[in-house]
């Protein structure tokens, strides 16, 4: 990555999505939405792995080009951008979190929309001192627990 690219590097996040092995399909709507985010310049995919956890607890990791094309579809188009950031320890940690008999995708992505803002903050003499994420499920639970008319 060049110095100018590093100057506007946005925050990097990861997420893991899990499916029962017989229902795992990363080629449909999910792939289309992720591709749309990349095409609009909102995110950049830095790493993407598919993990399978067998009933006996053994975990197998695969790069996109090692997965049957019909299961990953449009995601293969993102493969040339990948930086392979996930280490063996990361894969082991995710493997512990997913259920036996499941297939999961691990996505590491840059929030490109935030890069220019962060760069402007630094040029102005500021610095990021805190960051966080509120899980969607927590927001939905909070909204549902609010009394009507509150």
C-alpha cells in the first residue's frame, strides 16, 4: 500500500456469518450486496475466507478460489483485491466460535467512506481516541423494549 493510500485508510472491521452446512449459499443476495458496497467505494474487502466445521469439531478453511464457484458466485470477483490478513490464530478463534455442522464466511473489510474524514481529522491536529460498535441485535432489543409513545 502506498503512503498516500495509508493516509486515507479507513477503519478496518471484520464479521463472521454462519449457516447450517446444508443451507450455506454465499452466491446470492449477500454477494450482490457486498459487491455493490465495493462498487460504490464504501468498503474494500481485505480478506475473505470460508470455514467449515464438521460435526467432530474439525475446522477447514478455504480461500474463495478453493470453493465451488456456484457457492460463492460474485464474490470470486473480489478475490484479486484480497490482502490475506487473517492469521492461523484468527482462523482457530473463529473455528471455536462457530457451531459444529456449520459453514461460515469471515470478512475483513476497510470502511473506505471513513478514510477521508479520518485523514482530515489528522491534518487538523486531531486524533481518534475511541471507537466502538453496537450490535444490531442490541439496537433492535432496545427499540422493542421502549414503551409506546416514549
